[in-house]
C-alpha cells in the first residue's frame, strides 16, 4: 500500500500485522512490519508515532537482521529529523547509509540515501542533499523500480 501511496490503508494493515506478530513472538517479522508501520506513519505526518514504532522495531529486531534494523533506523532518522532533532537524525541517517553500503539491497540503499538527503536538506546542506537524492534515484533505477524513482524525483528535499 505504501508503493501505491496509500499510507492510511498501509497503517491499518500493518497495525493488524504487528499485533498478530507480537502474539506469535516472531521477532524478525515483527521488527520489519513495525518499521514499515513507522514508515506509513511518517507518510501520514505522525512523526512521534513513527519514532515510537521505529524504536519498538529496533527493540524487537535481532541485531544480525540487517533489513529490519536498517529500515527501523532509517525511519527513526527521518522521524528525528522531522521533529527538529536534526543532528541526531543526520547522524543516524549517515549510520544507515554506512550499514547498507556494501550490500546488494538496492532498494534499502536507495531509501537510506533518501533519508540522508532529507536530513542534509533540513540541516541546510542543500547541494549534498541533491547529490544523495540523485544517488537514491540511480539505485531505484538500477533495481528497475521506476515507481520509487518517480516518488523521489517529486520530493522537495533539496
């Protein structure tokens, strides 16, 4: 639903999924879906709630589960930045970029670049933000994800 730009529906679905996964005790899927729920809340402008979901996802995530940890950290970085905690958000966004730099997870790398671009822009580093945004678009295009590439092109982060 997020790819379809329907964050309200995504939040509904993910809230149910997180509740079911909490009951089942499935840490990896709980962390991943909790981070996705945080991402939906970001899209809805609910930054405090997004931060809460990101924190819960990080608490649930096995430290070796890169996908859920990277997504949760990214959501946390974006929430912090949007809440005015720019230095914290920027540092965490840089950490996420480093975490995924050597992986073949093109979409996660691209999303890390988006989070970093947003933090850089809010910190006033507009030229650097534009470069990161372009890197994100290139990663999405390398993956063949034209929908996400178009979404990033529409972002006013630079």
